[in-house]
C-alpha cells in the first residue's frame, strides 16, 4: 500500500539525468571551482600589492599586511565564484528558473563588485590592529572580522530601495511572488507568467 512515488520510476534517478548532463555538470563545477581559486589568488596578489607598493602602503602596518590579503581572498574568491554563475544564469534558463535579464544580471554583478570592495575596506580596517598586535594575532582576528563582515550587509533592508534580489544572491531560486514556490510552480497547468 505505497502511495505515489511515481509510475514505476526508479527511485535513485531523476527523469532528466543523462551521462552527457552529468559530464556537463561536472565540467561546469570544475570550471567554477577553478575560477574561484584563480580569483582568490589574483585577489591576494592585488591586495598585497596595494599594501606594499601603493598610496595605501603607509596606512598598512607591517604586521597587518596579511590581513589585507585575507580581504583579497574574499574579494577574488567571491567574484571568481559568482560571476560565472551570473553569466550562466543570464544565458541559460528553464521553465522553472527563467534566465536573468541583462539589467538584472548587470545589477547583481555590480552588487558583487561593491560587496567585494567592501570586503577589502573591512580588511584594511582590520589591518590597523597590526599597529598594536603581533602579526599572527592580527591575521587571526582579521580572518574572523572579514569572514563575518557580511552580516550587516545581509541585515540591510534592500527591499526598501527596490533591490530585493541583493540581500540573497540566490539566482532565481524563489518565485517572483515571494511565496517560496520555485519558479512559480503553482501555475504549471496554466499559461505561466
């Protein structure tokens, strides 16, 4: 007396899975991980360079140099992770997850860049602990300061400024009516949007 798991469908396989789809998913995952890693390395090189050889170098103590690098890891890793996903969401869509329009994709990319700059600014502030603390403690504290600096951004009331998609950078994971049904799946039998 088992009720409805499907008409004779095997339980472990989804209806749209194929070997080619799995290979494409694996290749995409490897690409995103590679861009995230390369972005993190590029961010560290950029921020350490800013701390050593730019107009910011007098403001960064020697014991706070690695704190700025932690901000670079966050900046580069975030951009390397999310920009390919935004690009994919802008060019590919399904019935349940429509593709992002150019304006929405550009707005989300701009929000990512601004948040990345925010992480670097937070790391520059955390680096100031290097004036009074040794390098190891400054680096450890800056790891937590930069790591938890997203909390004020997450609590910001983005909806009041017409930027409801900025608080959570989940690419169209909720329906547009805010009900939580993925992609508006309530009206599957109807005309859609």
